[in-house]
């Protein structure tokens, strides 16, 4: 394990690991033992038990992708506003990738990042309520960068596959962390509406007939209208009724 201070504007702690089962679990455990600085970052070259939404695994080749977790404190003060952090993180990553001219970017609800209709990044945010009532968040990000082989993962891609060039992973990490921090300051200043608007503009399959599968494996057609402030997906059904779905209640088939 290597601990370095980096990112001079502002400085923050970066913990570099050669290999770990999960950066989220590592950072969570460390935060329970120590009073860590806000925006402490853990990154690794290899992750053996990467986690995604609903317990899914995140597969990654060694030393080719960005695997990181970021500690975020003193941001969300109301449990009902937790999805705002998801919005800000997802939009921040899209903004960084836009600066790199990555083409055809979308956000697949709740917070997968897509390029050319394939998944290039996943975000997992784990929140905990401390004894003082404050909410502490571990933001896990897995971004496919220079990996090109995705056997048995036909819906996965990478920055290299999209742009046909290599990218510097450390630079990507720095740009993403700085962007998230800057945008969280805007969130604290009640500038959340602009992030919601940007999130909706990038929402994958919005306004298009889409096949879904519910928790009982029943399939149905619907049209995504948007996402409400509780993070539920708003879907217009074939009978013209509108339903709201939680993450574990519905899966998009595409």
C-alpha cells in the first residue's frame, strides 16, 4: 500500500493499492478506524471482488482500468436527498468524458455510464449514517479505460474501444475527483436543478419504447419519462398509466 498526497488544488489523500478485493470495502473499513479527510481516495490496479448495483460483479483486467473509491462527507444532510449525490457523480463523470470528446454518452438509470450504447462505467454509492446523524458516502467508480477484450460481455466497452487510443488512468482519476468536488460545492449551494436537467438530458432510452423485466421476470414495454427526486424511474406503460420503479424492481432489456 502506498499513501501519497496529491491533487494540489486542493490537496487530498490518495491511497494506491496493487490489489484488493474491493476498494469500497477497504475505504469503508478504514473510515471506521480512522477519521479520514474528506475526499480520501483509494485506487487499485486489480480488484478481485468488485461490486455493482444489486450485487452484480464488475470484471476488470489488471492495470487497464480506473478502479477507485472516494470518501465524501458533509454533503448530504437529509436522507431524502441521497439520490442527489448519485446525480452529481454521474454527471461529473460524463462532463469529464465530454472534455475528452468521448462520443454518444448516456447515463443509464440509475448511474451507469454508456458510450455508443455500451456500458463503460459503473458507479456504486454506499451511504452510512453516523452516530451524530451525519451521512457519510463511499463512492465507488469502475471505468473501463484501456481494456479492449470483453469476452462474454457484449454490452461492455471502454474508452480505448470507442476512441482507438490509450488514456492515462492517473490523469482521469484526478480530473474526475476534482470535477466531483467542484460540483459538490455547487450542490451545497443549492444548484442541484442544473445537475438534474443535465442528468435527464443524458438519460439512456428516454422517450423511446423500451423492453423491461420486473422482479418476477415478467417482461413489458414502456417509455421512460424521467426520474423523480427520490431516484425512481418513471415509466409510461402501454395502458397509458404511469408507474414509478425502484432499482431492484425493474431491469432494462436492450
